């Protein structure tokens, strides 16, 4: 199966097409954009979105992650758990995404823009260059690109207005997330 980079190279694009992930609630798996299928330790479906947690065996820096797919907000919110000595100063990573939902299967399409949040300190908008290149290459239509930019800007502005307190910003939008911590046996 072709990877996103293979497709971009074949089409002569300077950037990869939007990355798509699949979350199979029945099989308990997550298929990443490179078509690697990984076991998910926990799924929880709520009225707010889809929560998942999984270990990341073999990853040199990361031991596990917890994520929320939030279709109404247009975000995937992730907390990463690093191996000792590999920690980063980062509390939440926000991917701007389109989310398709279903009772057994969800999917997300990454819209290039990301926001790194240091809770109570700052939020940084990332990958604007990649976003602009993707729009210029026709990988996002005008309406999707505008929605992605509005979502990213609303996140950064909303966080700034609430002192970069992530939970406060989401609460103002009517969203409350619960985190369970990393799955056991991270080694």
C-alpha cells in the first residue's frame, strides 16, 4: 500500500496529501496514515467525542498517548507520555482535523495546522507553511482551508483569552475532557 509520501512524490507535490487515520472501535485498533495497524488499549465513546489510549511500543521517545477526537470542535487533542529522559515541555497537542463518526468506526483527516499548548503559559500555531503549500497544491478546497484556519485561530485566541488554561478554554465551549493516564506496562 502506498504511503502519503509515495503519493505526493508520484504526483510531484511538495507536500503530502491530508493524513487519514482510522479508529476501529470493534477491532480495538488504530490505523495510522502509513497504514500501520496498532492495538488501542482503551476506547470510550461519549457525547463529546471519542477517547482513546494506546501504548507505543518501539517508539524511541514516546511510551503512550491519550487522545480525544472532538468532531464539533474540529480537533484531535493528544497528551503524550514520554520515556524517561525523553520528556518535552508540552501539555497538549491539538491537530486541526475533520472527523467522520460512526458506531463502530471513526476516521480523521488532518488539515495540516497544529497547536502546541503549554498549559497556563502559551499556545503555538504550527505548520502554517505546510498548510499554505497544501492549499496551493490543491490538496484542500477553499471551504476546508478556511474552516481549518478559523479552527486553529479560534483555538489560539480562545486559549490566550483564558490565560492559556486548556480546560478553561474547552469549558467555555461546553466541552469537558477526562484523562485516565497512560495504559499500564509502558515498557
